[in-house]
DNA sequence: CTACCGATTGACT
DNA sequence: GTCAATCGGTAGA
């Protein structure tokens, strides 16, 4: 039986939370329908010395959730799409982990319908694709993931060995390009922007 | 109010 | 690898 992740898990350094989120299960319940999958790719956005963080220049209407309590969602829109983050560190410390890719485990047919694609690999590969597959939008910005019956994270069920975790540069950022704050499973086909082997 | 632009994606060379 | 569609957030007049 999978156990939901508690508040204390999120109230830590964003890098630790990022690495530990790999292998956890992102779970979404909408109208009695379950969609879920294993988190395989994340990016950390640090509270300090990170100009790529939306909160780097202080609090605004958009990034307010990052300044709130840990374990809540930070959902923002960009290029007419949505991206989903988990808020980390104590209240008032604006840091978060962007969930970039998920390996679907439940509700794939519903994800197919939402994404309008037949390609299993493309259901939740990439932060905005993931949000579409899981029906995550602005209304979930600030949503408390701890104790939620709509959107939460729990421990992964016994599965195959996910393999080696590697760190690399973040995708799409125009500043702090070289910080190794993106974490993913090296050999997982559901990870975005993979290099050829 | 206008102007700029991005933590993206999908199509294309 | 390149490129542009897309639109809300932000800063500035």
C-alpha cells in the first residue's frame, strides 16, 4: 500500500527534495478517475543564488505560492501552457521543484484522451505535457498536496530498478544555465531531452 | 495602456 | 539541430 508523502518531506533543501522525488508516484484523482505515474525527471529552483528562479526578484502575484508553505503546488503558465512545481523549504523561503516527466502507471487511456496522442512515450514527457495528461491547471496553484484527495505524491509501488540518477543542466532557462539542478534517471525513455547513447 | 518575453511544444531541416 | 505559435505576467510610459 502506497503511503502519501508528509509535510516534512517537502520542508527541506530543494536539491534534496528534488532527488528524493525521483521514483515517487504523482497521483491525480478527477471525478473518480485515477491517473498516476512514477516521477522520472525534476528540476530544483533554489531560493538563493538562482537567477532562473521566478522568485529571484521578489514576490509577485504569479509566484506567491513559492513563498507559502512547503508541500503546496506552484502552477504557472508559460507559452500558453502550464507547468507544475512542488514548493519546498520552510514558509517564506521561495524554492520549488519542477516536475518535468512522469512514467505513466495508471489511467493511461484517460491521459491519451487528454493529450490527443497515441504515443505512450509522449503522454507525460515534458512539464507542460505532464500537466495536460494529469489535468493540472491554474486552479491547482497553491493546492495543498499533503492530505489532498485530488493531487498528491506517494511512495512508488514495488517496480523494476529505475536505474542510475544523474544531474545535468536545466532545460530552457536563460540564466544560471550551467547549474546541475536537473535530476533524472539516465536510462529512462520517459525523460525529456535525452541525449543519444 | 503598450511592449517585451519566457522553467514549452511541435513541426521542420 | 532550427524556428515560430502562443498568451499571461511583468515592467515601464
